[in-house]
C-alpha cells in the first residue's frame, strides 16, 4: 500500500512526540508526591501554561502601548 511520505512522516513524528510525553510523565511521576499524571495531562498543562504566558505577553504589550511603560508588578502575572 502506498502512503504519501508527508502523511507517513507526520504519523511517525506524532508517535515520537507522544512517546516523549509518556517518558516525561514517567520521569515526572517518579519524583511527584501528590499524584500520578499521564503524558496527555502534562501536555495539556504545558499547552495551558503557554496560552497563559501568551496572554500575559499580549497584556504587557497593550499596557506598554497605552501607558508608554511596562508594569513589572502587575498582579495578573502569577502562576498557580
């Protein structure tokens, strides 16, 4: 059966990424004391943190454009 190289490459690449997330989960769980996490859970958390960081960056940029200065003590920029 013929599978286009791009599709085959994406499949292999995605499989490798998932294996990396599972390996990361295994390493994380080996030192974690509050509960076990799956690779998918860690990936979701990572994606959420990236989204929050992007929002903060956008807020900082808007603040800079509106006020002409950066507010480094903003209460909006804390990570839970």
